[in-house]
């Protein structure tokens, strides 16, 4: 039984295209820098966005300089990454597996009483679950979401240290522009 030359040519083309695609993919992937594994994901409705930390000390607990820089950053929301949200959305926060092993929490400066937890201290759990945005937003356009990865050695102490902190501005364009209640800056040791 012999194969038709058209079939052989078609099979050859598939092999060449497949090899070219694989080779191109390997070349593309090898030219990329390795992504930072410490990431938080904010889910609003059905859309998720991943973020690298706003404050990070190379995976080590914050030193004095990192604490000072992070506290200064926490007071300048214009430097935060921003996501659009509406009061009818649902919002949740996720964190990578390694960060979840250390312990983490997420909160906003919204709600009626100031800081509102999306995720109280959690260890090993990687997602907060979705909550109504109206529960965590301020009455004005901008709400600050803060996600904190704790140093596991100090997480249960009265003054925990941090491995990473994320600041995200939640922008509700339907709300009036104004000053939100200030959020307590994370204060490590």
C-alpha cells in the first residue's frame, strides 16, 4: 500500500509547521525573565487581574527601609495599580500557594466602620471568596484594597512582620470624587 504524494506532502507540512511552532515557543519562553511567584489576584465579577507586590524585600521579612518605603507608598494612592468596580460587582482576592503557606489577609478602607476584611488572617487558603462590593467600598470613588503576606515567624505575634504588601485602588466611577477614610498602613517590625 503506497501513500499518495499529496498525503505525504501534507504530512510533511504538518510536521514542519509543528516543529516550527514548538521551536518558536521554546525560543520565546527562554527569552522571558522568570515571573515573580509572589502574586495576588483580584477578582471583580468574572474578571481577574494579577499583581506583583507594591512592597517587597526579595522574599525576606521587611527591614526598616522597606517598612519606611511601604508606609510612604501607602499614603500615595496615585501610585497604586487601579481597577474599575461598581457597587453591584462581587470582589474576591487570591494569593499564590507559597504566600498562602506563610499566612495572609486582605482588607479595604471601605464599609461603614473603616477597615473591612475581605480575608481575615488565613493560612494555606488561597482565595477569600467573593463578597458584594457594596460591603467593602467607600462612599467616594476611590477605595484602597490592601493585601498582606505575613512573615510566618511573626504572623501570630502582636506585631507581625511582612513578606509582601499589595495596594490596589478600586475605582467606582459612579461614586462622587472625595477623600476616603485613611487606611491604616501596614506596620511591620
